[in-house]
C-alpha cells in the first residue's frame, strides 16, 4: 500500500446519519492525517464539511456514486484506508469493497449484514490475504464489544496455558435506531436470507465448522443465568455478533472446542423474569411477522428514513455495558467488561468505526507485522494485536482500549472447585 496516496482516510457515505458523525469525529481527532469526505453529491458533502467546523476545513471532497466502478477505483486508489457508512451494504457496498481489494486499500465499515459479509469472504478473502489488505466489516456496535471482549478473555486463558471452552456475553443498553440500520435489516429480509442468517457458523472458514451443539443455536427463550446472576433473554444483535466472534475464534485459534453465546440482561427477581418473558415473546413474534412483505412495508413507513436518527440529546443519554464470562478447561472462570456512554448504535458506533480507521492509518506498520495481516477479517483478528499492544502501555487497572471513549477491562479470574464438566 503506497503511503504517498493523496489521503490517509476517506469517509464514504459522509452525508448519511452516521456518516455526518464520522466527519465530526475526524474533525476533532484526526490530527495531522490527510482525510476526505466522499459520496455522490458534491454540494451535500461540502455542506457537511462546513457544518463540522474548523477541524474539517482542510478535508478533501471525493465524488463517487456507489454504482460507478471507475469512480470507486479512483477513490480507493487515492486512499490508504476507506471507512464506509453507506448502507444497506448489500445494495451499496460491494463495488466499493472490490475497488479497495483491487487497489490494496484497507477498508472498515459498520455493517451487520452477515450474508453480505459471507459474500465478501467468498469473493475477496484469498486475494486480500495474499496482498496484506485488511477488509474489516462489522466495526460498529455490531460487533466490536462482543468480538474484542471475547478476544480479551481468550488471550487471558492462553496466557494461563488453559484452553478457553466458552464465553458468554450479557448486554445492558439504552439507545435508539437510525433509518439506515433499519433499512439494512429490512433489505436482508426482502432478499429472503432468513435461513442463511440462521447458520451459527455462517462466517467461519469452510474447514472450521465445528460439530453443532445446543449452546450454539440462537436462544429464543429467557432463563436465569448463574454466571450473571440475572434473568437473560435473546439479544437482537446476537445473530450477528455470535457469527463474527466465531469467525475470530477460527482465524485466531481460540481452541478446538470454543463456544460463544450472548444475551440481553433483565436483572434479578420476579419482575425481571416477567420482563424477560415478555420481551422474548415480543421479539419472536416481531421476527415472524417481518417475514411477510406487507408487514415490512408498514415498518418502512413507520421507521425513520435513511439519513434520520435520534436527536443529539437522546444519543447523549444512551449507553451500553457488555459483561462477559469465560470458562477454561481446568475450571478457571474469567470476567471482562466492555462499556461506553452514548447511544450504542449511533454515538458508540461512530467512535468505534472511526477509531478502527485511525488505527489502520496510524498503526499500519504494527498491523502489517501481525501474523496473517490481510483478508476479510473481524475486529479481533484485524485489530486485536494492536489493541493488546496499547493495553500493555497503560496501567493494569486503567480503562484500556484502542477505541477512544470505550472502556475495555479484564476483571480478574478465579478457579472453580474441580474440573468444569
């Protein structure tokens, strides 16, 4: 990858809801990097740049439509890293990724469209791996907290010389949706991809599909979890995050019998049990209803339009916490937490994907030295080693992450009496 390219980072989809926030983040944190806004309309891009204030004044503007292959090739050829927030990605992202692979340009995005990610693996993984190009989708709330939290516990067990046999994650969150996220979800249903999305190992390499186990199936009912000491139920992002974590486990070698699952936390007591039952039943019913095209059409009319989302005040009030528990094959139990303030799917996602792009732009030499530095990767396999290097340069008890504003902690471990069954 030529360091003399015009831009270190190009923000594609910069006029969308999350795209505008990425511009504001870069205006505040890009430092001396050369960066640009990109999309299909010059006037709208110029307006977004102006609204971001003095920090964006020197940012470039690149005009390229998602369907214009030559323009996308030129865009990718000018950039060291492309950050895309232009969804639905199955509709608007394939040509851009192909251009990045052809031009050997690193790429990150915020997609949660796992069937589309599977298509990227099939089309581009081998070439990107051969060239050392990092194509890293799912760098937002789906699936950075899950993936880096599980990675941190897997690293802990490897340091102990103990195999990590399973990790569970439990989410508590407050936030809203933007129109682009909902449009992506509805587009996957329009495409009839429900059965594909249900594959627990959809993103795994072909040679790394372990025998099925009940714990790998997406949960549909609530239960009381002894490790979390709380009632938990299905988490709406679980069918995305679990596939990403399992791909990381296969690429990074967490262990031959590693399992991962995640849940939504409701708390302790009878009221929490009732809430878990009600929310789980509602989620199952809504998923069944959305299989019908008239229901999806109604959802589109009622949902925010692409480019719209929560207010600034609402996003400021948001937050999330992801508690993780890992078990080793010799009985050790380890705990970790990933947390941040700000709306998870909007504010926190912006921080995560921007810092992912900045890590590629600023830490490229470190990342290129990592084993298997290219391919269609995951947040953990794409950034885990760089994250670990930053953690080692901080105090052990400090909040430590490559993601500004996101707290990632290992909370310690203990040994169970006897060997875990």
